[in-house]
């Protein structure tokens, strides 16, 4: 019988197998304290995999739910469904007994911030009491697993004791009816789970409720001819981490900005014709925002794709060029990178468009600049009912003067 359900996003596994290390250590500590068989503790990712029936069965009978909170967790639909299913049992208990039981033990894998707050469903749970605040400090458990064995051990003991305490209380009845994972809701889709802005405003109920982020970044192999990868580039563009290998992929940071803007995010790479993608997104009433790596613009194929985007200037699109002020390679090559950016966004820069940003030099600035771009695009489309996204499509690329042609070099120097 499942007594504890450990819920986490596989996307948090990342480099170093830290999630696997945490779960193995936590299971060992629970077994040491309670003397339970290891089979009583279900790991949703490591043990159940794609077996949704087994996952649902465990959620219908377990005594405690333990979510590993992080930006990735909130974006993971399966995690949202797992919590929603368990929450049905919590609500049934509250209806019968007049109070919510203590049966959820969230783990702060990444500490909450103003940009990435605690999910609404977790805010009523008192899980940052003095004993946990002291062991977490100002960081999440991920960094303790990686860098601080002593504090990690202390945190494990506190968490394991609380999990065992709640499980032995056996507050929840086993769900009698059979649930289907496919029909479960995502608990993070609730409007109350999306933080309100300072003005308490909400997006218009008209269209344009989704945003497609186009990660315009090369792979590690592609960029190798220009610079060191330093863990910032991966075999897939969606794993691009411009602010260092220890940070989240930029596409995930962007997704959280979108969620705070009450938009449903999705991401793709730029390894296709941008015009075709933009046309498709216009038909589906989705915003499109390019997240652009200056180094990638020195590769002729990517430079040409962005030039094509720049020449059309669709109103439902925008772009954020992403810099890292701490990257020594970028600092050394800044003039060449500026030239590559300027030639790729020639029309955009000349018209000083507000749906374009070239000022994101830190992770915090990126979030702010992306929000401004999204707000401006959305304002143009939603707040002005007469706006036609095709207005700007009439801008045709003018032939640049010969003296202003950007240098086109094949090989290690690339564009710029």
C-alpha cells in the first residue's frame, strides 16, 4: 500500500541527478525513522513512469502528498493533475469534518521569489516554520543537495519526520470510485493560482491568450565555431541557458513570465521558417516572441531567418535579445555581436519598435523586458479592437545600400 506519494517534475532532474539523489536519501530517512517498507513510498517519476493506472491507484490511497516545488513543477501538467487528484480527497475530508487535514508536505526545491511565487494551492500550508527556515536558509533544497551536505542532512531529517507524522495520522479515507488520469484537471490552471498584478487587472476575454516563444539559439555544436559553450548551450535549443548552466533554461523562465501575464506559454526552436510559424500563430491568435542569442545571429542561417522576420514586422510579434553581462566571451566580442544584432533587426531598430528589447543583460532584467514586450504586443491587439495584425505585413524589405551590407563570412567568423 502506498503511504507517501513523492511528486516531482522530470524536467527538474537536469544535470547531476540531484532529484534522484534527494528522493533516494529521503526514502532512506523515512524508512530509518518509521521502519516502513520502501514500497510504501511511491516516487511518481522514478518508479511509476508512464503507468498512469498505478499512479492514480497510489494517489487514491496514499496518506501524504509530497510535491517538489519549483518553476518546472508548476509548468508540468502531470504534476498539476497529480495534486488535483489528491486534493479531491482533501476536499471530501473537509466537507465531512469541517477542516482541512495536514496531509501535504511541500518541499522547496527552488525558493519562491516575487517572479516565481508559491502556487496558490500551497499558500495555506504552513511549511516554512522555524525548523525548516533554519535549514533552508535563503536557498532551495536543490542547492543544499549539490553543495551543503550538513544542511541537506538536517533538512532531510525535518522533512522525513513531518512526513511520517502526517502519514501516521491517517486522516484521509481511501477514494472508493475509480479515477482516470486523462480526465483529471491541472490544479495550476485555476485562475486563483495565477498571481494578480498590482492593479488587480485581468486580461481581456477576447483572443490572444497564448504566447509562442521562439528560442533563437544555436546548439552547442553549431556555436562551437564561434565561442566556448560553457554549459550554456546544449544539443537542443530549448535547453539554452544564457545566464549560466546552473540556471533554468531561458524558455522556462519565459514561460513563468507568461503565466504571470495570464497567458498560456509554449516554446519551440527557430529551426524552421519563421514566416510560416508566424502565419500559423496569427491564425491561432497566439503572440510570438523571439528570444534571441546574439552569438547565434553570427551564423548566416539564423541571421537570415531573423532578417526575414524583421522585414515583415507583424504586430502580434516581438523580440528580446538576451545578453549576459558576466560572460567574458560576450564582453570581448561585444562590438561584433552588436553589429550582428543591428543588421538582423535593421528595420526594427530604425523604427524604434516598442515590441523589441535589446536591454536584457541579467536574468532579472530579462523578466522585466519580456513582460514589457508582451504587454505592448497584447495591448496593441486586445485593447484596440480595430488593430489589424496584417497592417505591418506590407513593410517589404528594402534593398540595403552596398556600403551598408553586413559582412557575410562563412567559417569561424560568421556574421559580424
